[in-house]
């Protein structure tokens, strides 16, 4: 049986479609664990109604403590031999479980990492695979898992769309770090991969759809404190595990990634050119960021990311501002992700 974990917070607009996509699966041996994370809209009532209508749905209600703690509630209560995470505003195609389970049984691996697509209303945009289909071990990825130097981030940055073997999670006490509010999925996958004997990766067909919703425009221009705190926590955790030195190079190039993610906030923030320039100056002049920029893997980087790194390295604040605020919103519609 597959335990499908769906954490839900203020998801009344999407939750029924998400659950329906699971109920329509051609592979039918599953349970759904709906966990309401202290929602303030009608999410709880929708969960209760769905659980009353479908015996395979189990409902849990808790105060608002974040997605990691919410998923952990379900992890402690799941009954399945396998577990699958699904966010409450995304969907999966009806063949998803059949494909994932087929690959799991065929390869006898500990997890199958599925292929994703992005959903823009009625339009789907396939995601360019970072890893080709095949079987892999922790050793295959340890040198690039945290950051591969191409401004792309953690290699397996999402826990969604993956079929995990439950026994690996239980035997190694693998849970989501509840104090980490960003990159918590990547840290979970890092711990799982270290404990797994082998995993299988699929680069087609897609088994998960990330629905893309418009971001909140005109937010104040500030750093994403979740990313900053996550970085501190990950480094501290690695020190406790005795692996900090091994990942020093990846932590360095990851500084560039964090600076980039903070810097692109000038694109949809309530700010002017002068304020944006001062903000970008703080990010680009950081000594660790500049050092990381010298160690990026430019050979395997896209032209767009080479441009971005070049602007950061040469501290071209104004040009970066115009590229992110005015050019990328148009070019982003045709740039493959």
C-alpha cells in the first residue's frame, strides 16, 4: 500500500482537485492522510467532508506549525509500505502510481524519483531533467547533491513526486527538520539518500504537476529570512554529522545560489532603482559570494545563468535590476526551466 501524505494550509481553492487526482489513480492500493495545519479558511471542513465520503482518507487536525511538522504527523501515522508526498495545490496524472510502483518492483530500489512538469492553467511545461533515467547510489551524487555550481540548487530539492520505501524512513528515523522553513525537502532527501542502498530516477513521463500560481507582487524588498536560517541550520547539522568539511566547496557555491534567490526579489518587490541598487550591492559584495562565483561550473551552465553570474561577479547592479525586473518576465515565458 502507498500512504499519500497531503499537508494542507488554507488550501480550500485547490484541495478537492488535488485529492481527486489521487482517487482517480489506476493503481488503487493506497491510503490518503490529510493533515490540516491550522488553516483559517474552509480547509478543515473540506478535509472532514472528504474523509467522510471516502474510507481510504484519514484526517488529522493540528495547530499551525508549518509543513515539516505537518508531514511528520502523517509519517508517524502512515500504514503503507511506501509513502508519497503531494502538496495541496498540485496534482498527479492518473497513471502516476502505476508507473512509480512498477519501477519500484522492477528495480527493487528504496525510492523512485519521478519526473515533473509545471502547470500554468491549461498549459504544461515539462521540466528539463537534471538526472537521466537510471539507478544511482549516494556515492553517485555526493559531490553535487547540495549544489552543483550551476545556479540550480539542491539536486533533489523536492520530496513531492517521489515514491519512498517506508522501512528506510522508519529504520533510520528520517523526518523533516521542523526548524528549517526552506529547503526542508532537500535535507530530507539528503538524509534518505545517505541511508538508501540505491534509488531510481525517471526522466519521463511526468508523474507530478507543480501548479504555478502568481506570486504576491509589490512585497517589501528584504532578504528571504527562511533561506538565511536554513543555511545556518544545514551547516550546523553537517558539523554535528561530521561531514561539513566534505561539503565545504558545495556550501561555498551555494552562497551564490542564496544570494541569487534573494537578489531576484527586486523583480516583484515594492522598490525603486536606488533602493534596489543598495540591496543588490549588499548581496554581490559579500566576500563569500564573490569567492563562490569564482568556483561555479560555468561549463555546464545555461547562457542565461552565465549572464546572471557575470552580472553578479562584476557587480553590475543596475543592469541586473533591469534584466530581472523587465527582461526576464518576458523571456521567462520561453526559457526552458
